[in-house]
């Protein structure tokens, strides 16, 4: 029988490393780490990038992204801007897909386009309802006065 209180040597599992041994996933000193990984800082050679900062040039903005968003918002109050935002948003979306460039304000284009679409449809429905109500009022007025 063995004593359960005696220290036993833990069996090393394949692929496991001691937390005190250097990891092999980092490159040796003087070489750069693969994209997306930070290399360890031996003797203060490199400092890590601040959180949220990207490597390379920042993505560019689509030239009409903000205008499409503004027109979409204005379409809530001034109806003529809604279909303009919808049209410009569709045009910008086609340009983005054709170019393959990742713009930083693609979300503005999408939101402005969607607002333009929603408020154009609401405006068309309200115009149709107004016409129907006008026809009903005229028909009731003619039937009461002529009858």
C-alpha cells in the first residue's frame, strides 16, 4: 500500500509546459512576432501597443458616408431627404462592394440607407392613406349634398 500523503511526481502530459519555462510560441529576441501577437519584452526592447490601436495605416472613410447618415436622419423630419439617402446609400454600397476596400464608416452608410428606406416607405404609405381619406371625404360630401 502506498501512502497518499507522499509526494508523487506528476506525469507530464504531452504538449504541456511548465509555466516557468519560456514558451516556444514567441520568436527569439530580435525577430518580430507574427501579426496579432505581441512579442515578449526582453530587457525593455519593445513596448506593447496601447489597447485598441491598430498596426499600419488607419482605414479610410467613404467620402459620402456621413452625408448619407445625415440625409437619413433629416428624412425623419423633411421627407424629401429620405429617398435621397436611400439612393445615395445604395450607390455607396455598390461602390464599396466593387472596390473591396474596408471603410471605417460603412456603418454610417448602412444606417443612413436603412433610415432612408424606412422613411421613404412610411412617406409613400402616408401619401396613399391621405389620398384614400380624401377620396372618402369627397365621396361622402357629394352623397350628402346631392342626395
